[in-house]
C-alpha cells in the first residue's frame, strides 16, 4: 500500500490477522509503518492490497512473528496494544476500570469499566456496599461516607441522562464510527438483560402447569424486543397474566428460566407453526407478536389463526405491503368478531402517530379548524440496528417494491389524488421552517402510512373527526450539517444489489444479532410535529424519549406494544365499540391512559400553540435532548456538570 499518510499502512508493512469479514480485515501491525491496529480492505476493485504470507515477518521478534501466522491468529488474536480496540464491541478504554485521577468517577468507586451493563452495575453495587457498610466496619470513621459514595455512584450510573453526559465528558461514550463491527450476538444480548435484584424471585405456583386462562401471549420471546418485553413483565408485582412462546426450544427455555418469574407468569410454549398457536388461543385474550423478519416468520399465517379464534393481535413489524395484504384478508372478519388488530405498535409508527394526533387535536379544539399540513421532524442519536430489522426491510422491498413506494398503501388519499408532496422525501435540503439541514427519515415508509391510515379511520367513522379534507403529511430527519444530510440520501437510495452485498460481506448485523445494551442506553429520540390549519393557525407537539429506555428503538418496541395491550385489556370502557378490526394507536387509544403509561416509562408528549421555535430545534440538535448543564453535587464536596431540561420543555405530558 502506498500512501503519503502514516495514518495508513505503508508498502512492506506486516500485519497479523485478528478477524476477516468478507474483504475487511481487522489487523494488528507487526512491523513496518502505519497504525498499530484497525480495519482495512484487502481488495479494491479486484486488486489485492494485502497478501497472505506464511513464516516470520522481516525484522519481527519471534513472538510477533508467531502472531503474524494466519493459523495462530485465527485461533489466538494478538493482545491489544495501548489505545487500540480490544475487540469489535469496544476499545480498551471502555473495557478497563479507569485510573483514579482524584475526581469523582462512579466507575472507579464501583470498580467497573465504562461499558458495564446495568446488571453489572447493580452487582458491583451489592458487592461494594457489603464491603464498606458501616455495620461491617465499626472502627472506620469514614465508613458512612464511603457507603454513601457507593450508593450515589450506583444511582448516578443507573440514570441514563447523567451517565450519558458523564460518558461524553470523559470520552467513554459509545462511538459507532470507531467500531465497524459494533453489534453483538444473541447470547451476549441475552446475558446483558435481567436484574440481579430479582434473581431470587420465585415463579408463581401455576407457572409450570401451563394450564388455565391467561391474558397476554408474548410470541417471539427470544427476539431482542421479545426478551425486553418478558423482562418488563417479570418485574410487575400484579396485573395481567402472561405466557411466552417462541420457535427454538433451547432459547425459549433460557428466556423462560431467566424471566419466567413473578405472580403473573403462566409458563412457556414452543410455537413453530400456526397449529401450535391454535392450541393456546382458546385460553388467551391477546397476542403480541415480536416475530421477525415477518415474511420469513410467517406472521400472516399466525395473524389469521389468531383472528379466527377471536383473539386480539398486536405486532411491531413495519412491512407496509404485508400489512396492506393482511388488512385485505383479515379486517372484515376481525371487525365482525370484535377483534382488535394493531400493527406497527412499536418504535415504528406509534410515536409518530401519537405526536401527530396530539398536535391535530389541539389545533381543532383550540382554533376550530381542519389541518391542512403536518410535518414531523425527527432528531435521533445513538442506537443501532438488529439483523432482523435489516432483513425485514430487505424482504419487503424484494417482495413488493411498488407497494413499498405507494404513499397510500393503507388508505387516506385525499380527493385531490396523489400530490407531489405526498411522495416520500428522498433528498437533502436546508429546511425553511427549522433553518436546519434535513434528509430522509428512515422510518417514513411506515410512519407516514400509519398516520394516513389514522386519518382515514377517523374520517370513515365521522366526517368531523377527519384530520382534514386537504390533509398532507410528510416527515424529515434533522441533520447536523449538509454532509450528514447528503449521506442520509445515499443510505436511503441503496440499490437492492448493494444491500444484498452488505449482508453477504457481513457489513450489517446478521440475523440473531443486534446492538449491545450500552449502545441502546445512550440512544435519544425526539420528534417535533408542526401542524398548520386551513385558517393559518399553527400548533406544534414534541415527543421525547431517552437516553435509554423508550429512546431506544428496541426497548421502545418491546414496551409500547405491552403498554397498548394493557390499555386494551384494562380499559375496555374507553375503547369505542365500533373501533375494531385493523386500527392504529391514535384511533383506538387516544382517550385511554396511553400517554400516562408512556410518560411513566420516560416517553413524554407536549403540545404548544404556534410554530415550533427555531431556538428549541437548535437546542435539541445541540444537546441531543434539548438540555443545558447545571451544577449538582454528586457526593460530599464534589460538583459535576449534569443535564437539566430547558424551561420550554418542562411541561406535563399531554393527555388527549
């Protein structure tokens, strides 16, 4: 390799192979000029840039020469050098306990690395608190202060917002750009979940009997979203009863053993085919499907038998052509039987659907006008994609590319017909309303269709409930600069062949893998909906989530479906009886406690008169969560920078 920059490998350099994924090599330098470690392409346009050689590297020590051997490196990666990545999940700085520099550092206090999971934090707290507890150290006058510092450290790190900003300040934040292989496998995702404080909680007396009626069946319990849902249900002291089900016996058993706890749990089942599900449906009230990818998993067949048995259905998949076909097949039957079918009740569609509903309801109630135009701007940071998510999008586009592009595949077309502004936004521009660069929203293919379906459902019930005769809706992704906006356009337009190649070369997460907990915990998500009435009046609503919790797409999808299920089963008197069949969150749940339930999980909705101020949008982009810093004592005599929400966003959640 020839390059004037020593930031790249120079001709004649010898490197040891750590990992080879397609044409991408994770290397450690043995001799020559260039970086000590990193990733490099071994070919470009068919030309070899690196050649495999056996034997010792010229000028290398015997140990290094052994490390350069392909056979040796395949079995034993070379040890990480100072400052280089330890492995694909994170670098050495994140995987080692920080050095005590005299300043307050909760990782030092608890003796854990910055990439520690919540489970590891809680375990470390339990161990440290026992070690320094005043009752165990009666002769230590500082024991009480040490115990308090340990407790403060644990509480600090379990606060996602405080931890995120501390990590950014110290350089501990998860940087996906430095990790070509940022995802982790199923086992690691499984191991990261759970709560050590609940390890001793026993199963209910009937948990192993698998008999009797129950309220909710979590179908697809071994998916990341399914495991997050099981985790949440296992911690509820009372309420709806539930079972879990999945395809792979070994994984289902592992999830059952870890999360099958509490007084409401009723056991596990292996469900490979619709006939397996039919055995459970007579005892069940509602099925939540976390199955994916939906076409491969046979979601349509599972939905059909669920409706046949008169059981409610909720799912989180965003395959619009598949949903269109399922509506045609099952809507009338479900409506006749009084069955509720709610698709896209996850991170895909529910937040967008509800924030638009909030803004339009306010517009109609306050200014007595129909909505002429609505636009949602999204700002997101952190997070990552799972293999099932990528494959789901790929499946849908391959099966029905035309249906994927149809902006009214689920209904809602206005009398004016298809207008240019109805089509998906696929370019970058400086947006006039926000004075920010914007690009395509990755979720617009599902979010816009669901909002238009909500409009159509309200309209079919009563004309005066319609969002507006001329209602036009679109979405944009807020970007920090033009370069990022242009890159989002490139990503949105990736041709099918290139997407297939990314899968083949393992440059996207494979099935069964996804983002690690640390990455999910640093996710933030904000949506700003601006609506304009026919009389020129404007209203804006803001949805906020994260860091962590419902700010992460997978955590949000795991929980929002369950929260919707609780509204359906616990508040039947607030669900108009005519609203059955295929429905949306806005159409069915608007008058329930859904906003309160979401707020309890840190996803809030606020509504304000007038256009969204550009200062608010700039603050959101600048702070990732519309925050500013303030001084707050973390422990005795120690002051740290920690976030504080700006005044205009300190509003109570809007409740419909």
